[in-house]
């Protein structure tokens, strides 16, 4: 007989924002998305110096978007979802503040390092501080997830821990490359992290996009009966998507061959286009929380097509990569955060703030400006990038205005969470 130790009193935390991880991490990720893009806009337009002798500015930007912004959203999502999956309470209160504090101190160290501030006579000292706190952050997060999974013997969730381990390896490579002045290793570390996150988005997206559409579109028919929407999913498609993406990731990062890149990228695109056709329902266009997820997935598919065409049409590799980043990381995380924040704070997912339509529109504008317009008009490349940066910043400013108050307040129903 296994006994479950129920808490004698309900959990309490010093502030509602520390009740569950999604509250503090989504809030911080949105604020960080604004600050880091503002800094990047200043660097990109030559108004701020970055320590280019030690680090390529592009890699500073890439590292903080992947291991700063994206990992904060993943931490908020996972540490909340694992509680739902396992029934085991995740860190809250001061323990959650400890995990968050590690992430925050690592981010501050990267700002100090990137902009040449010195401590103990060297800007590299900030990098060592950042490395310690980054590893503590991922390690602590992995430990609490591992402990919860073991407690209820849900071994199928071990794949998440494998991805967290690989993300730790990628982050470690970034630090190793900068400390040893080997930008090639740093680049591998950034791309490894980026593609792992895209892999996670494809995996989680395959579960949540059809699930959310089914939940969001169940309707009452003319006879007064509830009519469920059932969307198609295929195990063959899941395996094909995984294999094509794994091959694409290896080819793009380690074995650049234009024929293999085109075949693998087209493979990922075609499989996921077929998925999207199976998930389509005209009712999604009435629900911004649904069409945003659908458009994010569509943007990822278009980006894989751009990867496939890039060796033959000769435009910059970064255009395809930014397409995947804006759709798969930007749009998808905003779409997820806007929905998860409503559901887990006890609010109706059918009545999101009016601003969500504008937020999603701004992220689509960022995709068009950063990815599509440079393809047809390279003459105004700097203008298109600045427009994309402006749209990104505006999107997260609106997220902060609409969502930070609800993330910082207790649930209206009085429950803990």
C-alpha cells in the first residue's frame, strides 16, 4: 500500500506571482523579450558598443534569445505542466524564487559581459558567473521534474529530461567556445539549443494544437447536443516528422550539403503541412487563441521551405533561421503564454483580453518584415529589420499590459495556483 502524504494546510507563498512557475517565468520572459530586443536594436544600429573582441554580437543575441527568453518560457510551462501530469506539487514561494533567481542572475551576467563591464579586472569574469547560475537554473529545474516523475513512476516523461540535458550541453558549449575564443563551438552551442527548442515545439505542438482546437471548438448543435470536434493525428506522421527533423538538424549544423538540406527540410515541411490540413477547422478564425497556434505552425512550415530553397536561390541562411525563430519560438510561445495564463489563473479561455488579436498581428508583422520583405527588397534590409524589432517589442509591451496584472494577482476563485 502506498500512502500519499497530503499537506495538512493549503500552500501559501509570499506573493501570488510565486504561486506557480508560469506566473513569474512568463512575466520575466515578456519583460526580458522587450529589454534584450531594445539592446539588440541599439547594437544593430550602431548606437551601443558590444564587446565584439570577445564575442560576435550575433552570438550574444542568439544565446540570450535561446537560453534566456525561450528557456524561461519552457521553465514556466514545464514546471506548471509537470504538476498537472504527475499530481506532484512543484516548487512555489521561496524555492521557486531560488530557481528564478538563478535564471535572472545569469541574464544580468550576460548583459554585463556583452557590454564590456569588468569585474575583478576582466569582463570574462561575468561569463563564469553566468555559467554557474545558468547551470544551476537548468540543473535545479531538471532535478524537481525528475523527482516528480520518479515519485509517480511516469517514465514516459523522461524524454523531457533528455532534452533538458542536451540543452545544458548546448549552453555549456557556448560558454566553452567563448572562454576558449572558438566561435565555431559557440555557434554549434547556440544552434544546438535553438534546434532542440524547435524540436520541443514540434513535439509539444503536435499534442497541444489539435487538443486545444478540439477543446475550443466543441459546440452545441441545433438539437441542443454537445458536438465534439475530432481532429486527425497519425503515428506515421509523428515518426516521419521526427526523423526528417533529426536529419535536417544534423545536416544543417554538422554536414552542410545542399541536396540533403533541401530533402530533409522539405520533408519536415511536407509532413507538417499534411498535419495542418488534418487539424484545420473553419471555426478557428473566430478564436484568436486557436488561430494564433495554427498560424505559428504554418510559419514554421514556410520557414522549412525557405531552408530547402536557400541553397538554390542564394539568399542568406539567417532569413530561413529567423523565420523558424519568429514562428516557432516567438509566435508559438506568445500563443501558449496567452492561453496557459488564462486557464491557470482561473479565467475563461473563451474570453481572452481584446489585445491578443493585436499581439498576434504584431508577431505576424515581425515575420513578414524580418523574413519575407528582405527576400523581395534587400535594398531596405536595415529598415525591415528595424520594423521587425519594433513589432516584436510592441507585441510584448501589449502582453505585459494585458497579462502582468493577472499573473501578479490571486486567482478570482480563491484557489492556490
